[in-house]
C-alpha cells in the first residue's frame, strides 16, 4: 500500500481520513511564520529565581488566585497543592490527565489533588523552553487573565531562565501517524525531518461563528510562543449567554470568572468584543490560541523530553489531543532525537 501523507491511521476510518485531509489541504494558510532555528539547547533549564503571578480565579472569579513558580532541580513541571499538605506534587504528564471534558485537568493520588485548566500554563514549557519548574498553588483553580497567558510569560521573563548541568533530551515519532475524531477532526504527528530539533505546527479551525475558517503554520520558538500567548480562549455568544443566565443555576457556571475582557466571544456573524492578533485584516486569535496554547499544552504532556517534529491539527480539541499523546505512549511510537 502506498504511503499516505498522514501516515498510519491509529484511530478512525482511512477513507474518511482521505476526505478530511483533502479539505485541510484546500483551506488557505492565513499566516505562515517560521523563524530561523537557533543552536539547539543541550542542557535543561529552570528558573533563575522564584516569581509569583496573581489574577482572578477561572472557576471562582471573585477570588484572587496566585501561582508561585519556583526553580527546581527535579526534572519536569510539577503542581504542588499547598492547601493539601499530605498530597504529593502532580507531575505534568499524560498519565496524570484526569479529564479533558472542558479543559485539561491533572490529578494524582487523591481525587482532591487536582489542577484544572492547566493548558494555558503548561504550554509555556515548550513555548519558552523551560524544562524544570515547581508551581505552588493553594487551590485547584488557576487564575484567568485579560491577556491570555501573557501575564505568565512576562513573569517568567522577569525571573529569567538558568541552564542546569542536566543533559536535555529530545523525542520525536518513529513514523507519521494520525487519528480521527468527531466531526471530521484529526491530528497528524510527523517525525522531525531536519538535523536541528524543531516543532512545526499547522493548525486549522472551522467554527460556525464569526471565527469561521482560520489556518496558521508556525515554527514554535519563544518568539512565536510570546505572540500566541496573547490569544484568549473563545466561546460562542450563546455559551456566554447561557453562563450568565440559566447557567447561574449550576455551580460549574455560577462562579465562572469569564468576562468580555478575558474571553473572546463570537456571534454568528460578528464578534461581541474586540479580537486580537489581526493579520492582513483578519482576526486570527482563535487559531493562535488553538495552536500555541491548547495543542502545545497537550504536546507538553510528553514528559520524556522536548517533542520535535511536525504536527497537523484540523478542527481538533483537548480530548483528541490527549488521546493522540496516549496512543504515542501505548503503541511505543516515541523515539529519541539526536541533534546534529
């Protein structure tokens, strides 16, 4: 059988994958930005000093929440719930994902030891090249900011990065692989093809709202990560209306910290607030958020090294992202990548 451009289909029907991949290729690229590859990092990094960031809670908007980022000699990213003294820190890893129903929730040990909506935080692991950090928090409800994750980026920039003496590992996939999800969504992971480690993202979204069709192709670097960090999560006008009316009857919605400043709200034909990241007259905030916040966060769950290669995403979301990462582990598809 001839090789397909999307590799082996790990989940779903190949005939449908053929059709959806063709639709993906026909969707125009709204912006392509692939900065030059710098010399690859050879050693792991951590923070040069501690730093804290405070903002209104995501799920309890009337409460102020603080994230304390600390240097760590232990490999990986960790969340430490200081309000649960007997609980061990939660490692950012695929095997600690509890649910992806609305956002990525990590949990370890007791079901009380969890962190909600971690994607906007952990995406910075790969985006900024920060390998080891301990994040202390006195609840499982992270802050939600008006400028996406830019408050976190600026805080980590103030703290600075420090190179450790621990060698840095890179991983990629052994071969191109893909999975299909609901409504024709799919993901494709391809090996790193060049001598230098790099991660290229080709993401397309298609919403039945003012967001519409958007496609972005970038190489993930600190420069592109900082740009994407400005992208807020989005919801439809109907979802926001529900949260502010009937949703008040439900605990999950009553205390949401969503406002017209920290969420991009899209109606059928128009935005209800001003979108960011305009390129050549078109708002690309939704696809920037999808690529640099959501998709990179799922890739950051690969805890055996910095993932490099090419990832294609079409109409996908948190659930499919995490399913793909689990497939990579379950089917032993990850392999070390040695920079030239």
